[in-house]
C-alpha cells in the first residue's frame, strides 16, 4: 500500500498524537467512567454544559474535569462552543455508547494496558512478558479462571463479543450435517456446547479444555440439566504429554481457537485432529482472518489483538490471514470441503480428511 502524501505538518501532528496516545486513552476512560460523557450527552438538547456545572453535578473538582475535557477537545472527542459549553462529537458518542467500542476499551484498559509496557521484552524473548502484571502463569489461559472479577469479565466480554453474533448462523450450518457426536475443542465457558445440547436432544458432546476452564464449562452444563450427554477431557496443548481427540465423532469443532497458538502448535493440533478423523468426520474451523475483512477498522482491531497475543496471551500467536490456515490444513492432510462466510468478520472452513 502506498503512503499517503501527508504534509510535514500533518505528519508531525500525527506523531505527537501517537506519542501522547496513552494520555488520551486514560483521559477517555476517566471521562466515561466518571459519568462526564453521559452527563454531557443527556444535556445536549440544552446546548451542552460548562465545566462548573459538570463538576458540581458529578461531585468532581473543576480542575479535574477541566484537564480531562481539554485534552478530549484536542482529540476531537468533545467540542466547546463560544460560551464554554461542551458537547460530544460523534467520536465521543461512540466511545460512550457503542457496544463494540466499549468492549474494546475495557479489554485494553483492564486486561492489556499495564502489560503492554513489556512489549519489547515479549518481542525479544517470544514470551508473554506483560502477563506478569496479571499473574505468574506461562500463558493467560491457565490463569483465566483465577483472574480478578473485573479483568475476567472484560476478557470474556471481548472474547464472546466477537463470536456470539455468529453462533446462530454457525449452529444452523452445523446441524445440516445431522451430527450425533461433537467434540468441542477449547470449550471455554461451555456457551456454544449449551446451544448445541439445547438444539438437538440426541446430540452428545465431549469438551476439551484446560482444567480450570473445563471445570467451569461442565458446571454450567450440569446446572442446565445436560450432564448425562456431556463428557469432559482435560487437555493442555502446550504440554509435552501425548494429546488425543476422541475418535468416531461426527464433528470436531474449533471456534476462535487456533489463533491462540503458533503455526507450529497449530500444525500439532491439526495433526492430532486428523488422527481422530475418518472419512465422514468434519473438522470445523471458525476464525476472523485479517485478509477477509471488508472494513479497515476490523482489520485494525485484529492486528491490535495480535499484539495482545504477543505480550499478554502466549507470546507467539496472532490473528492469521486465511492463507496460513489453508496451508497448514493442507500439510496436515486436510482439504477444505466448504468455505463459508459467517456474519461480517468470520469464516468457517469445513475440513475433511484426505483419503489415500
């Protein structure tokens, strides 16, 4: 992609904005969480509010409100009229009320912000160097069930936000194959397993995940009364122990799972899946690929998520282009039987085993 012909003035302005981006971000989080954005928006029909009125109504100091709104104005998040009244810009509105934006803000602030300082170390060593800000685990996945409630909430909301919207569509496609036995690899909270069990009273499922996550998923399933149709299998894909996936199943399901691993690790997982498959087994892989996004902001979010994987999650995975997964699947002895678009961001690869 060719560079835009920015003037030197525009270029240095952008450079300064990048240099102070953390200040703008934390000021934005403060204005949102202190209720300033919401107060301004609710008074928009009155022409906005002055700093003194905002401070008084929210029991904040004029100084504090002032320094936050000044930088927010320079960042085009709020505007101030000639009488000193503040109003939200469209950007300010989205930062306050857009669900996707707020999920991203909370994930960045609660899960990633402190750890991002350690990005150079993560790049040099290939380890999630920023994870030490949350706990002493090799990867974030071992610690998910132990994270403080707010951090855990922000992590799961981010994870689910980018998968829940396609669940119905994916479910309809899955059950056109009339599966009787499904293996859910990376079962997470058991949310999708519950949907499958509820849709078909005959389907049986095996959930594979780390011990902490598996315990939570099985507890949720038992609570809903589906315990008799579900088994759990603890698995750590990063351990040196031999890994297996149950054989004789109709579908092996991996949704937003493989992006949590390096290319070498993905190869191991796919090879393990192939060992469990017969001619009729379908391996379903659902991911958000960087080269299949319609909009630049979607690609940007995925690239930022790759930085999270680098510094916080595991130190060696990312959001991949589809070409990488296609190539790894082929090398593992799979072919893509169906290539399905789900929603705005996701792709479903329905893979089958090559027959000799």
